[in-house]
């Protein structure tokens, strides 16, 4: 007989009801344990995410400082080269490299430059 038919017959099986209640309690306990495990995993992942965000921020700051240092060094080099070229532009003999025409920019490769 099905459960519904058994209830209509008026027969109640107390052992079956106890087993059913114990199964329900066990299922609820498993769900609670799973929820607690998921909460613990979430807490660990949130701490890891916070740590990774700090690391990323440190890396970003390091690259920013490195870029600033490179820009400063390039400005120094540019100024030094400019200072070294000033005497040649004011009348001294120019080197062979200074006599060559400037190279075409990379965006104009393949195009023919008009002669001036």
C-alpha cells in the first residue's frame, strides 16, 4: 500500500514515523554542516581576495614608481644629448650621423617620401 492508503486505513506505524523523523533530522544536520563548510570556505576566499588586492596594489605602485624613474632617466638622457649636440649646431663640424636625413617614422613605412 502507498503512504496515503495506509493513512486512510487508520494504521499508524510508529517505527516508520521515527525512522522518517530521524532521516529528516539527519538531512537537516547535513544541510547545516554543508552551510557551515561553505561559510568557512567563503571566509578563506575573502581573506585570499583581500591579500591578492593588496598585492596587486603594491605591484601597481611599484610599476608606477618604476615608470616615473624611467621617464626621469630618459629626460636626463635627452637633455644630455641635446647639450652635446648644441656645439655641433653652432658651427663645429658635424658627425656623419648628424648629416644623414632623419629616418621615416614607423607609421609611414612603405610609403615614398617626397623629395624637398
